[in-house]
């Protein structure tokens, strides 16, 4: 794996974590709605609804387990490359941290650095080349 692939996998992992958080929120809403339905005044067979609650709770637990494993992996990956990114020149650091750690779009980075989109991508490519010169980073990418 090269540096760009490493950074992209970090970014994808972070987006996956965010997605799981949103899924969990939706499941919690579904759980609350189902529980409210059971507690309502209408006489119903509660067994199917209780089964739904159990299923939703199991989905939440599974999602939390997956999310926590991804968070651990993301934190480890980010910590491993953090020092190398901090050592980059300011513009390069801003672009790498923005694009890969904070999910800032190129347009926002353009405004922040007062440059063109093309320049943002040139800076990104230069930063990645500089990271690839770092033996620790190259070793790290080989481990993944």
C-alpha cells in the first residue's frame, strides 16, 4: 500500500464510522417507536413487537461493535502518521489534514489557502511525495 492508499483508507474508515453512527441513531429511533407502540393503549399481541425490539437491539449492539473496532483502527492509523504530517510544510499539512482527516472539500481548502483547485491538488501531490520519502511512513504503509 502506498501513502495515498493509506490516507484514502483512513478517510474511508472515518466515513464508515460516521455512517454507522447515523445508522445507530436511526435504529435507536426505530427502537423508541416500537417501544412506544408496545406501551400504547391498543390491545395487541405483544410478542411480535417484543421480538422486533430484540432484533433492533441486537442490530444496535452489532453496529456498535463494528464501529468501535473501526474507531480503534482509525485512531491507530491516524496516530501512526500524525507526526509525519505535522512535520510537513504548513500548506501541505493543511491540505492533507483537511482532505483526509477532516473531510474538507477542495473548494474550502482553496478559500483557506487563497489558491486555485489545481494548486490544492498540486500541494496534495507534493505532500504525499514528501510523506513517501519518510521511511517510517513507508514502513507503516507496508504493515497495513
